[in-house]
């Protein structure tokens, strides 16, 4: 649609109609047909409210239609919401139901699905400029976010709104957004429940108090030698958690010998914790701020703590500009950032440390916090660049509200945060970990309680503390989430402060008044006792995730279908071959279940069929019209890793197929096979391209890979990073950079050594304060796993960064052994993320991965049956404006759920290259959307 048309489509002129639902995604494999699913009967739009059900809206504007919306009062996934809202869909022949290629509704043009076959054949993943992109908004949000999960993986919460828009978007998801706002398609116009009762009112819950002494005893019990906290299986102090323990002891017991002992230990760790790059380099702002606050809380001197002027060093290291300056300083996201703060809590704590120390925060540092306030009043946890999409959480909002209230002059901003917190509070008194969650979490509840009490909302704070009291465990500690049974310091520390009625702004641990004249002066914070000046060259044993548990998750019968493949569609048994190979890579890297690996490899090599009768090469396309360079490369690398012959794997010569797939020149529309000379056919990402090169090099085909190698090397940015897409779009991505580094490191000779070194330095510079790495979904597990593999090319030099990344991965591993997609957002183990985390944690490059299967035995095939698919009839009708699909045009029967896992629908890579990776929002989510696409 042209610009003029967009300007004319003001929502105020649109008619509100409501969407039926529908989304039958289609699939096909080696057969030349696609199956569509008809619409279900949509729930009336008015039944979806801010506290019940979810709305989905589809913009048919590019095809001459209107925005059509639908309601599902009991959505299970975004895919089901689309179906139950009244839409039909069709997938691609290559990717199946996991990638929505067409959408239709009986409310527009008699149910015709768009784009029509005349403009898009839906054989492969659509091009980046013309596809259905997926957008989401939580309750209270009036701006859209490009979904970090695919519709089949996303679980909408009450009051959520989903949108589907045809067109394109850039890699950051900052363009291509819907032309309407979430509030304009919500059933009630966007009204959300406000606080009830008087201004200080909160939920009506049973009263309760936290047993602060018991919590303090639990905290003391976590201290090794009474001085510091260590992670399980490690001997290295965890300085962050040690500061949390110190704050809790100060809140519970005031000044005491036990607290002084902890403070003395931290003073001795100042170099290692706050100045990891050296005493003459800028400090790590969050660490310096935490130590400064400890000095202030214990009535010490933050200008002489551990031999450092912490406040002076914070003031001296504020970013003068961000990337918009053209020459950004490493560690700076925007003007006003404290160097290396990375997260909003680090920025806030640095401001607070200066305020408490009587130092005026440098210009721009407080304003930087106000820039992180989202439209709904929440505060995002990441130091976003100005203009980036914003999605906050109660933890960060509570802390920033406390700090800006103390700073003064930010009354309007504090009022917005206060309003958000009161709306975010659940009826139980708890606060959720993230927007849209329906269960409480301890840390956000504790921070929100502290902020609300400081802002005068005593009843709401009391309700939060009462909920916390019911979550306190028998040993005195607190778990992270509602109903947790294992206590942790990250949750217990803030809960103690909330229970004691204090916060980091007001907390002071005064020494008790003596009853007799003392014979020695009262104790003060001891001077620095010295600490390590260099990091260990080897990681302590036990650092990182539990790989055996990770493998158990990946090979569990609930995940690995018949022990042979992962499913992209639970209903039809369609295989996700890309994800299956990722799982095999993880098994090969760890060696923890070689029989399971043998079973997968035999299935793939012997032409095993999935539930739809497809085999591996229906996915690679080798020898056919749509030969996928990345898929062929990925399959070949697996064959090479397990000592099988890639020249005869599944009856096909994958190495010859790759040689034939090297493009001599760019193709011209409508042919989308070759993006550039030296690229591989249908390999639209750096990741896919790299897999092809690795396969050729491992096969000794350096000459045949010469053009692809040169093309890959030419894509590297001056910073050392690589973009996500081919052709390049100007972005820089952790995943692609790690993969390109592994690839060029495999090239014989030293021609690319400098490029690899530069790439690793860039990767190290991207590491976040907690050890993670940025990805489309936030602090990404996939990106961290790949970064470990890349940095392990020079493991001695980057040992510290690798260790931090492994600790981050361990923090994202769940009890079932699987891993979350990212630190933020939807919780729960994800197969793709788990496969990359497990394999990546070993640090083994795809270029050198090797596992012998000699002496192994394939596991027996369990009996199973594949359920039939029911395709309901279509509905007819038409309409205009913003249309409700539950109107007279609606109809049709119920739609069977596919349950397929697809990690992100929408734009950019015609097919996926390494399953489970998170690249820049558009590329990554779109690549991972095609469940089984070329990765």
C-alpha cells in the first residue's frame, strides 16, 4: 500500500468488525499440494476484555481490504488465537504449518487468502519485503513489538493483542509496524482496570509479615567462611550475590561483626569485581555502584573503598555520546550512560550511589533513566537506544522509581511508574516477572513493595509483603517464582528489605549504641585486604549448565519423536529436520548419549520418513529446483561430524550439491535463488552461508569454496561483526559473527586470522553484565551459546568472558534440563534454545566437531500412529474498516490445533539455518519461524 493510502486509512474512519479466527496453516513436503484449514466460530469481540481473552487483528490493507479483528476468550497459543479469531492460513511447502504464508477471512473477499498464488507461490519462505509479520502488545501497552516467538510458541495472556501485517520490516523491528495502535483494536478501546479504592489502596488479601530474622539466618548460611557467596560447584566468589547478602544482613540486623566481615571481603575483591579490565580502566559501573552503596550503608567511605574512589570513577566515566555520533565508545548505548552499565539497574544504582554520597549525578545520567520509561509507565531492564521498542517489568520499574523519586525533579515520570505498578499488581498482592504474566514472582514483588511504600501506597505495599510472607520457605529463604521450593539469594535479598520496611535509598546499618564506654573505637569498614589482579586461566570445575540434564531433556520421548526427530507439527508428525540436526550436534558435542545420536543419524541417512512421508532431502532440496545451500551444508556437516560420507548421505552427494549451488551472479526477479555472486542458492543468511563453507572445507574442497569464502569475508563490518542477512542490511549480530569466525578460522593458512581476531574482540565487547549476549528476544540463550563457541577459538584469551557466559547459561537452565529462550519474556524450556545451549556450552566449533559412532547401537523404534487432520469448511462474507470476524460473515467448524513449535514468524531469511538461534529481530524471528526451514 502506498503512503497516501496509509495516510487515508485513519482508524477513526474504519468500521469495527471482529474477526472470526482461522488459521489453518498448511504444509507440504515432497508432494506438490498444500492443505488449508477453515475458520472456527470466533468468540464475540466484546467478550474479550482487559482481563479475559485476547484480540487478534489482521491488516488486509495491501490487498484493498481493511483491518479485521477477532477474539478468543481462551487462547492457548498465538496460532490458535489466529484460528479461533476467524482466519484461515496456509503455510509453505518447504516449511509447513510453522510459517504462515497466506491469511484469509470470510469477512474479506469471500475468504480469499493473501497473497494469492499469482504473486507468491508459497514454496519456500517468502522474501523479506513481502511476508506476514507478527506483532504483539501486552495489557496497558499502546505500541507494538515484533514478536520474539512464533505464533505456535507464544502463549497470549488476558488482555493481549496480536497483529499480522503484510509487507516488510527492518532487522530491528522498528519499521513495518501496524498503522493502527493496539488500543484501536482492543474490544474496549484500550481501557485497562485502574486501581480501586482510595489512592493508597491495594488488593484485599490476608495480612502477613515476613519472618525477617529467619530470612537473615538463611542468608548467613549461604556465606562461605562467613565472608562470601559462591555458586554451586565453584570456588570463585560471586560478588554480585555477596553484595545482595550484605544488603539483606544490613536490613535485618543493622551493623554487626558478621556484616563487617562481608564488607571487608568485598573491599578486598574491589579490583576483581569492579575493575576487571585493570585499575586504570573505567570500572564496571554496576559493580562500582554496588560497592559504593555498601560503603554508604555501612557508614564507610565510598571514596576510599578497596583502594578506589568509586564515586569519582563513576563520575569520570559517563558516555558523552552513543552510536548516533558516528564513533561510539565501547560500552555506551547512548549519551548519559555510565560506562558499561548495560542494564537499567546498573544505571539506576550508579545514580543512587552518587546521590547517597552527596555527589550530583553528571548531566544526562538521570535523564537517561527517564528515556527507559515505556508508554505504559513501566521501565525496560535493558539500556535501549533512544527510539527502540520498550517493554518494561515491575522489578526495574520499582528500582528506578525509588531512585528518581530520591533525585527529585522527575515527578511526572515517577507518577507514571507508580500508576503502572498499581495496575500491574495481581489480585493476590504479587507482581509478575514480566508484563502479561499471570503468576507472581518474588523479586519484582519485593522491589515493587519497596517503591510503593516509599511513594505513599502503603496498602498496596502491605498486600505485596503479605504475598511474600506466604512464599517464605520453611528454611527462611525465598524462591524466585510463586510456589518455588528452592531458595535463592537473588530473591531472598530484596524480600528481606521489603519485609524490613526499607530500601536501598534509605537503608543504613548503624552500629548499636554501646551500653558501656568502649575500649576501642567503633568498627568501621576495614581497609582493602588485596585481591586477585588477574583472572584465572582455567575455569573452576562445575561452572556452566548441567549438560547431562540438557541431553536428557533433548532426548526425552516427549521431545524427540520415536527417538528419531523433532516435530514441527505435533498433529501430523511433520519433522523439523533443521532442529533435529541441531539436537544431533548437541549430542555429538557432549558424547552423553551416543546411541541416541546414532538413532537420529541412521534415520536421516537411510531416508527415514516423518509423519507426512517426508525425508531429509525433501528439506535440503539437493538435486532439485530449490536446492538450499544452508540446509545441504548443515546436513553435510552432521555427516562429517559422525564419520559418515557427505558424498553419499541419504542417497545424495551433498558436497557436489553445494558446488552446484554456488552462484555465479545475482538472479533477477522473480527468481530469488541467488542474492549475489559467491553466495549459495537459497541461503539468505550469514549463518546458512557459513554452514555451506564449513561443509566444503571439511570435505577438502577449498578451491570450490573459494568464491563463497571471499563473499563471506567481504561482508565483515569494520567493527569486526557480521550482519545477519544476505544481502547485508547493515546490522551487526552476535550469532552470525560467531558462526563466520568459526568458518574463517577453518580456512587453511593465515589469510583470515586478523578477521577472526577482530570478530572475537567484537563478540567479547557485546557481552552483557550478567554474562549473556543480546539477541532479538532480549538476553538470548542461543546467542550466548554461539558466543561461547566463537570465543573458544581463543579460549585462553577470552576465558573470563566464556566463564561468565557459561554461568549465564546455567542460570537459564530449568529443572527439566531444558533452557529458556531468553532471560526476559515467556518462561519454559525450548528445544531450539536447549540444543544450542548444550552444544554451545562445550565450546566446540562446527568446523571441528567430531564423534565416532563405532560400537553404538540405534535405539528401537516405538510403535505410534499419526492422527488424521480435519479440515473444516470455509466461511463467506465481506466487510471493510476494522472488521469483526464474528459478524454475519462468520461461520465454519472448529479447527484442530497443530501444536507445532515455530519460534518466530516473519521476515527475512528464506529458510532457516541453525535451529534455535536468535539473530536480529527480523532476520532471526523470521528464520526461526519456519519450523524446519533452512537454518
